[in-house]
């Protein structure tokens, strides 16, 4: 049961939503947004793609195993806290900012790294849940986890 | 040498990183097992280094994120916290090793090892938390991991136990959170060092009310009378490795929190709070002891004894003398080791005997003399026979009780010791001593790698029990130093704020 309207709309919406999620991620430190909400928007994009083209297709465009995304995301978030103690000898999670600011992105720093970790983890968790629920029907050959 | 401010975060970071690596190696089960065991061993090393550092240089504090207290997140470790962390590391390794043989493939595929590490992270975080809200968060981390560990595998009786466990613990969390909210409204801070100063000038009635709310919240987690009913109905249902780590650490985190808040924060109306604690301690001892006597299920007997023994720890706190607190600390250490070991032994007994039901077991002394011997060491330690660890812990508590002229609680403690001895002897005669009941002959399990993995942690913990008994002088010394630190709240405040604070005491 594939809807032409949905598949056509999704083809345009998927890149737009992913772009918007990255935008939310980058503006998150000082303005509303951030890794969590960005990750949710990105997962919504993948979920939409799954509804339009089927879950195996969503799994394919996700590129990575959701479990791996969770692991890598958490690792990134923890590493952002470890920069300060290892490089500068400050307490864990002390924020470190770069001196120069980059066009369109603003200043880079460990909070952005932390947010990126959150972003990745949220995509992993949300997609793990959505894929597990959607693939439970039994008409998919792949196992949930 | 690791800088102290970094060392203090490591007991949280090591299990967290191990858990993450275990998630990343989800599909390679052998790699995951290696990762988990290495992480547990590393945690023990880290906690031992931390203990040695604090033993030498006194309490340490670190402000995570470099925001100054009371605004930032404070981690604080004194000798008591360090002792508890070492216990978490020791159990993490022992039970982690045992779980390699005890946890079946299905539970491993459902994520046992990541959850196990997250549980350890929550426990270590609770011991280190320097403000009430973070304590709450670490409790939640620990509880959510424990909910899943308890229900993992979804056997019928497991879910039945899990429902009771989850419901009561969620209630406890709600009360804890409400109490934290009111506390913030009253004092305007949740940083424990800051609170210790601010609560001196707060109205006594309000503070005592808050103290009781925290007592209920922590009392549910510590399984105090009359809030303990979730424990005996849940702890015997999951695999042995899970009940062993639960019995060793989770209730003790509750006890730790009670000790922490009642030595640091709620010290205004001591006559009132200590009287309540004393009554609760006595009732907890008696009901737990009597509950155990009526049981014939190996692990249920042990579960009731967890409750009973919490009473002794609270008794030490309620007497509130340096010696009594030292006794309580010694008792916690002794109990964590002996009780966890008994749970592990119950698992091996089930492995070789085929059941947890004492009526169906028998003859194991003849067939498994080593197992019977290891049981005897831990059981007699629990009952408090010299020269094992329980004797010195109980002796210290009773001596403190006599010095404080609290004869009623001393009498109760001695009487409950007899009950403990009685139920340990019951297990001994039924499972190990009596002739095997007329049943199918069970073949002896092979002495392969599975045997070594199961017996090595039990031997390690039994050795710890004996060492604790034989080296009692050193351990009592450490416990007394820890107790003196607990009884000196200004030390906490000065360590956290980094300056001398006048006007305390």
C-alpha cells in the first residue's frame, strides 16, 4: 500500500528535515534547539521515510545500526567532558571554547561536541524503538535487534 | 599519579565507558564479556586507589564543570564513601565474573552486560553525589537499570516480583523528589554542604518533617520496617547473579543515604529522630529474622535476612556515638561481602542440587564438601561467630549500645543473632547435612571452566570475610576514622567550599 503523495513528499522532506535538524543542533547552545530536539527531528525524518518506503528502506538510509549510533553518541558526549581534564587538567565537563569563531557556525567548543553526542544518541534510541515496533508485524524478514 | 579531582570522577566514568563499549560490542558476545569483566576489574582498581588516597589525605571534593559550589555539581568522597566504593568495585568484579557462567545466552543478548555496568555507575554515583538532586538522579539511574535487570527474561514469577519492586520503588522516588522540592523551598539550596549550613537556622519543625520524608523515601529503598515487603517478594526471582548484586549493593545505597543525611543535614532534633530510628532498627531486625525463620526457600531466607541486617546498620546510626557509627560501617562492609557470597553460594547449590527448595535438597556436604565449607564460612560470619567478620561488627555495635545504656536494643540485637544462627543452621542441615531425599540421582557437574568461574568469586569473597575477621583491628581503625569524619559536618563543608567555615558547632 504505497501512497504516491507520501512517497513524493518524503523525497523532498527527508533532506529538508535532516538539514533543519542539523541547524537546530548548531544553534542549540544559546538559542532554543540543541542536540535532543535536533535528534528527534532527524529521527522523524527517518521514520517518515520508513512509512513511505517501508522500514528496511529506512534502515538502509540510516546507514548505521541504531545500537552503534547509541554507543558512538554516548562515547562522543563523554569524550567532550574528558577534553578538559586530559588536555587542561581542569575538572571533568569543564567547557572549553575555541578562540576564533567560524562563519555560520559560531564558536566551536566542547558543548557542541556534547550536543552532537546527544543528537546521535537520540537518533539511535528513537530509531531503535520505531524500527522494533514497526518490524514486529512479522512481514519483515529482519529481526528487531 | 592521577590528579585527585580526576580520580574522583573515575568510579562513575569507568562503568559508564564500559557500558558504552558493551553496547558497541552488542553482537559480539565474547568480546562483550571480556569488555564487561575488564571494566569491572578496572573499577575495583580505581576505587582502591581512591580509598588509599582518601585514607592518606582526608576527604576530597571536586566541582564538575568547574562551577563553584553551591552552583555546580559537587562530588564528595570521605572515608565512608570510599569504603562503599571499594565494596561496589569488589562486588562488581566478583558478581561480574560469576555472571559469565550464571546469565544465560538469551539474557546476554537482551543486554545484561550494559545494564550491569550502568547499575554499577548508578551505585557509585550515589556514593559520590554531593547534592540532593544529583543523589536523586543517581538513584534513578540505578533503579531503572535494576528494573530492567529484574525483569530481563520475562519469566512469570520474575514479572510478578518486578511489579511489586517497581511500584514501591517508584513511590519512594516520588516521595524523595517531593521532599527534595520542599527542601529547596525551605533552604534555597540542594548542595549538601550548603544545606548543612543553611538548615542550622531553619525552623526545627519543618526540618524534622523533611527528615521524616527522607527517612520514608530512603527507608523504602533500604527495606526498613514496615516498608520492606517488596524485597522478599522480588529478590528470589531473577538469576542468582542479579539477586547477588542487588542484595549486596542496592539496599546499602539506601542505608548510605540515610546515614549521610542524618549525620550531615538533619541533626537539629536528634532526640526525636534517633528515637524513631532506634525503634525502626529494632522492629526491622525482629521482623526480618522472624520472616526468615518461617521460610523454606533458600533465597527467600536470605532475602529476609537482608532486611534483618539493615536493622543492625540503622541501630549504629541511631545510637549516634563514634563507636556505634564505626560499628555500623564495619557491619555494612561485613554484610555486603557475606550476604552477596551467600547468594552466590545459593546459585551454585541450585546448580549442583537442582533446586532452591530446602526440602528437595540434601546430601551436599558429602558430594560437595568445598561448597559446604564455603557456605559455613559466610553463614557463620552472618550469624556473628568469632573469629569471622560478623563477630567484630556485632561486638562493636553491642559495646556501643551498652555504653549508651540502650539495653533494649542490645537485647534485641543479641536475640536476632540467635534467629540468624537458627536459620543458617536450618539451611545447613537441610541442604548440606541431611541425607539426600529420594529423588533422581543428579550427575555431578563437570569441573570445567564453568566450575572455576562459579567458585572463584565465592572463594574470593570468603577470603575477604576471613581477612575482615582476622584483621579486625585495622578495619575497626579505618571505620572509626570514617565515623569521626561523619560526625564532623564542618569537615564536609570545608572540603566542598575549600575554606574554613566558622560558626559550625
